[in-house]
C-alpha cells in the first residue's frame, strides 16, 4: 500500500512516500523553490519527486495523508475561538485576524478542493482519497514509530496545531494514546518565538539563533522576574500568560504584544548591535524553556510509565533543551525526530494512516536521513561541462578531500541522496578543519555570511566519540547537545560553543561508509576524529539540492574546493 504524506498551507511544506510501512522518499518544498521554509506553498515539487523515487504515479497511491485535521475547522474551532474571546477580551486586532484566517485557510472543503486541483492540474494520475490526521498525533507518530522503541513517553511541542500546543502520549507497540494536552494560548512555541523576534530575529524561522545566542548572556534578576510572570510551572502544569505573546495590542510590525515591550524594554531591530541586554534576554528565555521542558519530560515519563522518551514538534529542534533532558531527566532512551518542524507531520500522518488501515505498526525504523534527491555521475558531469568548469575525477574522493581539509581548505561536499530536515549530515555539507582557531570566523565571514557568534557542529567517528565528549550517546542527527571533554576542547575550538557544548553527528561506517572514510582519513592525518560540518548554503537560503545549485553556491562564496560525486574542483 502506497501512502503519500503531505504538509502544506503553512511553514515547511513537504511530502513523503510510505510503501507498506517503509519510508521511500522525503523532501521539503523549500529545496526546490529555493525560498527558506517555503511558507504557504503547496508541495507539488516534493510530491513529484516522491512519486518519481517510488517509480509510480498517483494511480498507485491509495491515500493522501495530511498532518492537519482540517475537519476541526468546521466542527470545533469556531466555537473554540469564540469561547477564547470571552476568556481573553484583551485580544487585539492581529490575533482576531489570525483566528479568522485560520478558519478560512483550513476550511476542510477548501483544503480538499485545493489539494485535488493542484494534483489534477499536475497530471500525476487519479487523485486518491484524502485523509486529515490530527496535527499533534502526526508529530507523535513521526517520532515514536521510527524510534524503534517498543514503549515510550511521547511529547509534542510547537506553536499550535488546531487547538493544541503541547501533547503527552504513551506509545506502546502499534498504539499511541493521549495522556495530557495543552490548548491555545498555552504555547511554548509562541513564547520562544516571541523572544526570538524581541531580540531582532525572524519568528518561526530564526529560533535557532536565539538558542545559539543564549550562552553569551547571563542570568539577570529583572529579566528573570518578568519571564516568571510570562511562563511558570504551577503544580503539574506549565502556564503561559498570552497577553505578553500573541494576545493583546501589537506594536506595528511585531508578532507579539505591546505589553512585553512596555515592561521588558525596546525590542531590537534586525541589524542593530547585540548588546548584553539582548544576550541576557536570550539566556533567560532559553533557561525558562529548559525548565519547562525538563518538567514536561519527567511528567510525561511518570504518566506513561516508561523512562523512554520521544520528542517532536518545532520546539523539539532546540538541541540545548534536548541535551539537558537527556542528561538530567532520568531518560533511559531518547529519540528526537530530526524533522520536528511541520514538515515532519507529512511523515507522521502517513505512518499513522498506515497504522489505522492495517492495524500494524509501520516497519520503518529510522537509521539515517538520506531520503531526498540523488544524482548520478553523468548528471553531475553534464552540469560541470555546461558551466565550462575545470575538474578532475578522483579515484578516492574521501582521501583526496581529507587531504584538503587537513591543509586548512574550506570544502563543499555533495554526495548521494540529500538529507531530510534542517541539519546537513554529510551529503550536502560544507566541511572544515575543527582545530584551526579562526576557522569559525573564517567560515561565517567568507562563506556563510552570517553572524560571527553562531556555532558550527562536528561530525565524529562514532567509535571515537567517547574520548572527545562527556557521557556521550550515539547522536546521528545533530539534534541533542552534549558537552565537550574539557581536556580535548582546546584542540577543536571551531566546533565547541562558548558554553562548552557541541551538537554532534556521530557517523557509523555501516550506515554512511563514504563520509566515515573521509573522517577516518582526516583522523589519520591530524589525530582528530571529527570534521566541522555545516549545511551547504548561505544564510537565509535553504540547503542546496542539485548540482547546479552546488556550483552556484561554490563560486559565489569563499569556498576553496568541492567534491561533487567523484569529481573534484579546486579554485
């Protein structure tokens, strides 16, 4: 049975193909449109790719599964919003407009009509039955089923999905059962997004910048006092005061309430200097998120009767929070879905629909993220020739690239099928020597063109990680922060953040032999069993997808060398 999963009409539209409980293909629409997050787009390019990867057309697809329950917007959400207005009379015009827009955009008749019109116009075959799956249940299925765990507590945390913002479930074999939930406006996603925009970054896009900035700040009593009024834990539950976030009167151009600025201070505008005040706001916001995240983790495991834990939803992309939960919450096994944004609901909706239709747990167990487009040597060489480039063909591209990295070169690495999710994991990566002191500044300034304080991640040989990381767990997805071994941190300054943390990718030979070989060669040359790995793109753009985009990014930045398939290009 083929099921096409889609995420659409919001941030991070995406598509995937599930065949008999196994994942065949997954890709985000932004990789084709070249617009970061592709907000509001219909994932037609992604759907075409998934069908092509599965060698089928729509005639062979039994269901389209969408990770959003549009049916609720006809039967439940109008009354929910109406009762909310009575409870929160301070709602401003911006919030009321958002509610009205939600009811219009997610009207089930409109959603089904648009999906059918888009698929019919594309002439991909007969449009199958369309099923709407609860948003948070889709997030839960996207993390529990691929985890390989037989039982687990599950937490999904995001801005909002239908009326829900946070849900706690128990996963048991083929079943996922809800234990507890939070509704709008009790949203940790809204809270963190508010602080992201307050500090001068783009909300619903730059939350990772706030996380990276936080360690440069410090605890501040006045800011902490306000944070405690906005977000707190009472008994078994957290509470968010929405009159500081998305409810109440908004200042022009701001996605949060004017009340926040009145009590906290002037919001930073994009491009303005980052003062200690904003660093401290970031620190306190991150600390508050970690406190509540830790509480939720302990609560979820208690309710579920399991010390295993699965996380998903946009807030679960916060690597620092995940790392603390893993270290301090008493977790036996932690699995965080790397595609925790709304893109991941395409996967979860398809997996859950397989479960409901067959009565069986999907067989897919996640071991890597390489489910996007790949390119044959002939396709790559055709692009290189069309661009009139000088290149050579390598007999051992891993060794040749390791030689260049050991010499301090800034390198692009384009291999195999593209990664799913926001992290580059050695298929669409920029690589560098982690032991060169000024490498972070060089990469940020000459290649990524982004803020100088932003950190980079390491890719480790998994068998040698214990010497370089404290209490190290296998971490293949750069989604759980760990602490560097202080005795080794000085040898890899380009990948250790100011607080001593790293966001590692551990590379296993049996899963990714070519990338493992590169790092092993680099280790033999330098004595360092890791490389600096960041996404192959520049700030504000999606990760590159095809060889033409690889060439464009390579020649528009300060990169020195590129391995693209078996081909090597040196400037």
